[in-house]
C-alpha cells in the first residue's frame, strides 16, 4: 500500500511540475499563477502547496528530480567501484533518459529567467550536500574533517549543469552519453593536463 501511495504522490508532483513548466513557457513566469498551475494539473490549490512552495519551485522540479535520481543511482553502485567509475555509470544510467528533446525549447526559454535562478541554486545545493554525504560514506572519510566529498560533489554538480546547458544551446547536439564521457575524462585527468596551443 505504501508503494502505491508513493507512486501516486510522485505522479501528482510530476503533473504539477509539468503543468508549471508548460504554462510558464506559454505565458511567461509572471503571467502564470499558482492557481492556474493547480487547475492545469487537475488538483486543488491546497494540494499544490503540499508539494511546492511556489510556481518557481515547481518549474525547476524536473531538474531537481534528475539530480536526485542521479545521486540515488550513484549511491546504489557497488561499493568496490572506484568513485569516478561509479559516477560515470550513474550519470549514463540516469541523465540521457531524462533529457527529453521535446522539452529542450521549454528549458531554453526558461533557464535564463532571473526569478528562477535562486530556486535552481537552492535545489541543486540540496542535491550537492546529499551527493557529498554519499561520497563520504563510499570513500570512508569524515566530511567535517576532509574536504574531498564536498569538493567532489560541488565539481560534479557544477560540471553537470555546464554540459546540460551547453547541450541545450548547441546547434547540433551530440549524444548526452558522449558528453558524459568527456566530462568524466576531464575530471579524471584534471585541467592541469591541458596545455595552451602554441599556435
């Protein structure tokens, strides 16, 4: 029963997030009310506020869900895997399937909206902390005494945002899995390995 209840809650949350994104693309963030989002999703205003504190939070919920799924996938990787190997496998398993080409235009239209930025930052900060905790447990260090988990999590989340943003703006989009390969390769060798072109 609890599994069914959780699936219903997830379906409601997803419906609200999709409705918020769809309406805000069509009418602009300032042209949409929370009441309209609730009506579009077929739920009451009270139900909306059971899931989100604002329409802005609902709009960025899809990105948050992707980040949360990635953190869970990383956590579920075998403990004996090296950190970057587990990271690569988790990203490839989650991100390409959740970057829906049909939503590209919507995401591009909204991703630079100034009012959304604080909500995006706050949402990703939560996932960054959770990833740091998972990394700390995987490598067996105390995150209060060792900077590695926090630095790793911050770097991964920032880099992931960069490659998704680059992908959205690219005239010809490569496969997302290929970009993830590039991301992991660059993280593995570090930026110091890149030398300026003498020409």
